[in-house]
């Protein structure tokens, strides 16, 4: 399939979304809730773009819109920018103290009206990426709870969850740094639960929790070597260099 994004002809295949094709072609479409490797969630709505199909024009969310052959896409028009600004204003009213949202608002020239200046801050924009990450891992320790203005992400009853392995994937994917993960003296605290951290046998740095290691070992049925990702990459780099030198 061939589609035109901002005048550039881009190849894609059936089932791919506009966001995936745009990303592969280094075309930037703003988003908070889209993460490579995840299905589009269509929650933040910042990735609105204009799609022309024959004579018809429509505004769609790029992260959930499956491409069709021959469509023409414009990622930024006056109408789209106006819509994005409205969305950013709503985000700013929810998260007025959040650095990521403030940065976005500044980029788009959005200011919060004075009468809302004392609004309570909530760093979480309810995008659901953390819940998706936890679900993908198969741990399902967190989910959306309550409805309407009280809706939030949490463990059941806000209690320390026995299903949480303290891996921190939720905090890692969060676009607004809303999930508090603290590490002090070899202990990681997240979602009201504390975990002992394991040290890398090469560099000695704390890098994961005992529960995460056990979970991976059981899932993949192999014994972990207790080496952090950084040291593993370093070792692989040296091996590659060595074999490269042996060839040439
Ligand atoms: S905590 Fe972060 S990732 Fe989870 S829903 Fe809120 S903003 Fe999204």
C-alpha cells in the first residue's frame, strides 16, 4: 500500500496504523499515549490528523486509524492545531504542575485561564499505558478503578498487590512520570509495596527486584545470570568487536 503523508509517499501494509507508518518514515505526530510496541489506545487524542479519501475529508486519531491504499494525510492544519490546543488546555487544567504537560502547553502557546489557577494537580492523565504494560507482562497488578472524576489507576483497594513484581514497567512507560518509584538503600517502593533489589554480579549496581527475576525465570524456564542490561550489552559489544577483529 502507498499513502501520502505531508507530501511524502510512504509504504505500509494492511493492518498498520497511520502512526506506525509515520513513525517508520520519521514523520512526527504528537502523542502522549502512543508507545512503540503497544497497540494504539486513542486516549490522549493529540495525534489527530486530517485524512483525505477521494473527495472525503475527516479528522482521525493516527494511533488507531488503519491505513488504506491511496489516502492522503496532513498532520498539521489550522483546524488540527486548534483541536490539539483545546486538548492541551484540558490536560493543563488536570495537571497544571506537571513538567511534561507544561512543556507541551508552552510548545503550543497554551495558557491556563486565571480563574483555574488554583486547580488541584493530578499528574496522571489516565492514558492507560501503565495498565497495558502490566497486562502485557501478564502480571495484571494495576487497573483503572472508580468512574468519572474519581477514576484513577491503582492496585485493588489501593493495597500492596501480591501480583506486583516491582518491575517498574508501568513507571517506565508513563508519559507524565506520574507513577512514583523510589529506590533507597537497595529497596524499591512502588504501588505501596517495597521490594528488595538484586545487585548485578558484574558492576554491583542494583538493577531489578527478586520477584521480577523469579517471574522471568518461571515464564521463560531458564536461570537468570544476575547481570544487568548495561553489562550484558557491554559484554555483547566486546564479543562483537573481538569476532570483527578476528575476521578482518
Ligand atoms: S499513571 Fe501514567 S501511564 Fe498510567 S494512566 Fe496515568 S499517565 Fe498514563
